[in-house]
C-alpha cells in the first residue's frame, strides 16, 4: 500500500515534468487554441452496505498533455473484528464472539477483566472462563492478587508492560476495590 503510493507520486512527478516542457509538432496547420483540455476522471468505488469494512480512495490528475487516475481500497480491521464478533454472537457463540473482541484490543481485555467477566484464555487443554480464567491469569503473571494488571497477554502485542507496575510489586495504596 505504501509502496504503491510512492510509485504513484513518482509517476505524478514525471508527468508534471514532461507537462511543463514545450513541445513543437512537425505540422502546425491544426489550431487547438480554444478547445478544452480532456479530463482525467477516476472511477468511483462503491460500497453500498454497512457491513463492508473497507473504504475507497480515488484520485486523478490532469495536465494539458496527459491525465492519470487511480484508486484503491483500505481495510478497517477493527470493523472486521466487530462484524465477525457480531456474526458469532448471532450464531449463539457468545464466548467466541467476546474472544474475537478481546484478542484485538488491550482496552477490551482490561475492561472485561475489571467488569468481573474476564476474557477466555486457552490453557493448552480447554478454554477457561470466569473465575478459572482469573486464576490462570494470576498464575501466568498477567494480574496480581489485587486484580491489578501487571502485563497483557502476548497475543495483544509485544508492548504489554503496564505503566502502574509499581502497584503490583506491593508499593502504593492499591485501589478502592482491592485495598492493601
């Protein structure tokens, strides 16, 4: 995607360079003085449904010599995750639906944990939910005995250290729900 944008800019630079050069034809008997310049028109990329998680980007550049138009689409991965979660939920797979949301966002993971309904976690044999998941999170070192997040699971990204790590080491005052 980024490479195609750089190629597009390079082509536009070449076009503008050649467009500013004066060119003289061998036969100048035809007079084009008062005729309009042809237009470069980008084709529209339509998306008629709310369930499509991509959006179009189109553009065109026209000079007196040449015109170029291009278009592409970009995917909104958060939209796809929400649509997949919604489909799983409608199929009656509530735990799987929530797991899709949990796997993509640290905010969802911590919100689910702090609401008392932690995201499911696979222990190698089965998916753990509820109090079993909280025990496993403690055992894996994701949360401490006070319910504070020490670090996020690896599937949420490599930057998983929490800024209030000092609270988990026994320093600080804790919080209202789990006082020291």
